[in-house]
C-alpha cells in the first residue's frame, strides 16, 4: 500500500523546509559558475564570486536502471509505494543530498530536479548522437561534417535555452569515449579509422596523415611498421613497432583535438556563459587525448581507485586545466548485491566503504587542481543486473530508497571537510 496522504504531506513539507534551508541565496544576476586559479589553487567560482567545489551525485533519477532484458525498474516500483508522485520524491532526494553535504546534481539525473535551486550539470552525448557506441567501444567519425553538424544542433537545442540559467554548472560533451585500447578491444584509433569505409572522412584523414608522414612512399611505411602493404589504401593490421606506436599517438592527438575543438566551439557559441566540463575520461587516457582536452574549461575523469592522486596529477600536468572527478565508487561485499559486474574497488562492509570515501576525498582535495567530485551513483543497481549486466552496490540508498546510514554519515562528514582541505592544498 502507498504511504497515507497525511504522512506523505508532512514528509513533503519537511523536505521542502530542509531543501529551502540548504539552498544558497539568490545569485547576482550577472554571475555564472566559472573556474579560476587563485594563488596557485584551482576553484569553481560560484555566481556570487565565492570559491567552492562541485560535490555531486550522478543519476539521481526516479526512472532508474531497468533489469536487463525486461521493462522492470525495481527502484521506481519501490518509489511508487512510498511517494504520491515524482515531485514528492524529488524534493526528498534533493533534501537528502544537501543534508549529506553535496551541492551539485550530477550527470544522468532527472531534468525535473533542475528547477529547485540546486546547481546541476547536463550531459550532451555529442559523439554518442553522432554514431559512437559506448558498449561496443566504437568511436564516431569526428572528421565527418555530420559530427560537427550534430554538435551544433545539439548545442542549439540544449545549451542555447540555458545560457542565462545561473544554477547550471556546465556541460559534459560525452561519457567514457574510446581513445585507444581498453576493455572493448586492443585496436588504436588509427587502426579503427583505417577500417572505416574507403570514402569516409575519417579514413581519408588517416590516409592523408600517413602519406604526409611517409612522403607517400609505401615502402617506407612497410619498413617502419613491419608490414607488406601494396598501397596506402590496403594497410593490414600493423605490428607493434615503435614507429607504428608513434604514428598512432600522433594521429590520436589530431583526432582528440578535432573532437574537443568541435564540442567546445559548439557549446560556447550556443552558450558563452557556462563551463565546458570535458568528456568524462574513463580512467587515464593516452597523453595524446589529453592534449586535445585542453580546450575544455575543466577536464573531467572517472577514477575508480582508492587513491585518485596519480591520475589527477597526470591529467593536470598534461592539460594545465583544473580537474574534476565525475565518477568514483566503492562497493560493499555485505550489501546483498553480487558486485560481479561494474567498476570500482570492493570493500568488506559499509564501514570500510565509509573509510574509503573519506580517504578518497582527503587525498583528492589535497591537490590544488582538484575542483570537486561526483559520486556514482544515487541508488544501487538491480541485483538482477542493469542493461549491461552491472549489479553493484553503488548507491547512497538501496533499491527500497533506504540510505546506507553508516555510509552516508561518513559521506556527510567527509564532504564537510573538503573545502577546508582544498584551501590548504599545496601549502603543506
């Protein structure tokens, strides 16, 4: 049965009071979020001019993960028994994240949450809408004019109407694109582009790149790569020679620069007031990809590890930009979930999960370039597995919408210390 109307109304009223208490004062009309280096320490500057960090939660959504191969949404079905409507749930979810010390609505969250005075982010999926496939690890053809056209259209439709929204932190262009060998395969982007159809723009760009590198002399390329190709149009899978690795890295730099230039130009042409937050790298990308990411205002990266510092320092060194963690998580083995699919370290229980979170925040925000972190994610994945089979204990709340109390208490304490730790960054 649903919660009684009286109890629900009281809960909604209390949640609204809590949310109001934690909502910052109205921002000055001329102000928007920006990134700024102050005395050697990077910050997100809020619309009032105050230095802050973006502490967010991903995928705060009523319509959460569905069980793979079915239409079942266990979390949404549980919520239907607790709340009278999506708005009531949304008020409570936002009140909770503010109570727990978060100040940003992360990627994939419900758009209905964006109008309640909490800073939010938008993920645009520019490459994904132009042919990239996350599961298949297939990139889009970034040299095709259709990619630039798609980026411009997406920015016009999504970014342009939000250009005066003072609660918008910024935009992610994509999530976890492929930049080289990863869990989806061993091919470099050069090899993948050479496999595009003969007339494809990306294939033509790869051909042009190699002809320039080798003076249109296929013999020189054969010698360097250790292959026996008859022409530049029929290159086989290359051997792992140092020359090939160098060529692949150089081409990746050209490709990444093209991707980030197109995205940045489209976003800022449609909305010059808000941050371009990068493309959420899946762990450490090749340095050549990072060179392209210099076009972003903030470089975003997903780091599932106990200590994010090595990755953040490397990204900052390569880009010169501030860095934000956009996914991290720890999974408790006593949560009742299998945790057999999904990223992130496993820990024995919620107490260990709490310690791992606190340690992560302390390590991360001790770095002057780290401007925040977004936890993955609001609610656990279904025990049966979501669309890709992931079945892990990622949630601040479980499928029944109950917080992991020991964990969220530690999260609240760690979030409360993040600003002070960052203020001391680089000074100890």
